[in-house]
């Protein structure tokens, strides 16, 4: 159970950092191309706990969807590898069939 909690915390921290790095640094210029679609930085920060993007109701550029999808895929691969590495059963925990 201890490794599960550590894996969960590690994944959560990674997802938070990845989201900031990918969206706040890597895609910063892409977001800047469409300022009329986004709240101001101060307003976003005040609503940080509710931030979600909705492609179906906002005219988000295809380039942003493509890059966001690629980033999400990379993010989930890394999180899966992290959780698998941390939570992998030790040889003594494996059952013999």
C-alpha cells in the first residue's frame, strides 16, 4: 500500500508540473495567438481549480488540439511508466502459479 501511495503522489506531482511546463512554457506562443479565447492570466489564476478546455464549445485552433493531444499522450506514457516502476511488485510478492 505504501508504494501505491508513493506512486500516486509521484504521478500527481508529475501531472501538475507537466501541465505547467507543456501548456505554460512550450505552448505559450500558440495560446498567445488566440487571446480572445482565454481569460486573463489573473482571472485564470483565481479560477485555477476549475480550469478545463472544451474544444466542442470553444473555437480552439487545430494546431493546439494536435499539440495538446500529443502532449497528453506523452504525459500518460510517462505517468504509466512512473507508476509501473514505483508500484512494481517485488519478487517476493509475486505469486507462483
